[in-house]
């Protein structure tokens, strides 16, 4: 595994060397339908996932699948954008799902912002809301750290008591307030998918303490926390979870609702990234 990771690391390092490479301390993953932030970013380098040795290539509609080295014009610092991700439900192993974040960890990141589209389980959440992820519940039925521990990254039994950074959560809050964007806060619960939930499953996850439900994010956060990376999560509530609003759920609805908030999401992310790169304290 380490050899496969190192091959990808070396490939990216060589490509990046040409663009005045200062090691970025931050990486951002853009989830379903949230990729337009990448379009408007100042790009120094773009690498399709499929060009990177051993990298899993994205297959889901709405996911472009490329790694971008971007520059934040305000802080004058660089950061990585992963536009699109691969999912467990596509048939990838957990090791594949966390391969990209592990490559970026080996490239030197210390902070990670993960975004996703999720169904709103909390009855106070509406389609179009943003939720700062305060904590997560892993109900995917698998864990990327199962198997031989990769000591290079972290310990056998990593602490998850502060999986999501309070400090970074406060910076999301600050970015949102500055721009009058309302944000909620809550617990993200991950199921394997690819089916959306039944109404009974939605009632179950609500009872377990979830505010939003989705099919991603948790594996990457586990792999990042394993390596001591500071993590922040933002869920875009693309729909009320099944049975809470009446109609059937479709991937098109998720994508259409994401398109409606892409500008707001872009503004929120841009400011948040600047605050993180400037090392603000929330
Ligand atoms: N359930 C699971 N995953 C999702 C949903 C949902 O309702 N919406 C977007 N991703």
C-alpha cells in the first residue's frame, strides 16, 4: 500500500514542481454538485484523477474527478482541491476511497475541509441549508482502518473524540456570518448507499442522533484523523430525507438543488479557506 501511495505522491510532486511548488497545508474535497467552486478558483495545476498512478477514478455523474493545485489570492497561499471523490457504493474498497486523502497527507497537508451533499434528517433543516459537521456516526458497515495498521500514518486505535475541529467550525461560522449566509450545525451519519433511505431508516437514524444522512465523507475523515490532521466538514442539505417531504428522491434533485446554491457555497468556501490559510482563530 505504501509503495502504491508513494508512486502517486512522486507523480504529483513532479507535476507540481513546475508551478513554484510550496507545500500546501490544506486540502478541500468538493462533494456532489459542489464542484463549481473549483471552476472559479485560481488554478495553478490540474491533474485528472485517472492520470495519477493508482488513483481511483470517479464515476458518478456530477463528479468531475480532478486534483487541482489552487492559489488563494488573499492569503497568497496554495491549497489542494479534490473535485469529486469515489464512493464505497461504486464498488471501491475502503482503501481506495481513502487513497487520495492519504496521498495528500504524504504530500504534507495538516488541515482538511470535506464537503458533501446530504439528506436533512433534522426536521428544522430545509433543502438549500448548509450544516457545519459537529460529529459523525459511521454506519457504513466498514472502516478504512480495518486490516494491518499503517504505522506511518497513525496509531492502531485512533482517538475520535474531536473528529471535527471546533476552531475550524468557528471559522465556517464567521465566514457565513460575514456574508449573511445562515448555517446549521449537526451530526452527519453515513450509510453505504447507493439506495436512498427508506422512511423507516430515516426515523432510525434520527433516533440515533443524526441531523443529516449521506453516503460519503466518514472514511476520509477517519483516515485524516488517523494521521492527526485537523478536519472541518460542511454538508449541503440537498433535500429533506426520505419520507419527510412527500415526493420520491432522485439524484437529479440533489444536483439541481446544488446548482441553486453553488454561488453562495463558493463565497462561503472562499472566505473560509482564506481564514484557515491566514491561521485565524475563529
Ligand atoms: N440520503 C443519502 N445521501 C444523500 C441524500 C439523502 O437523502 N441526499 C444527498 N445525498
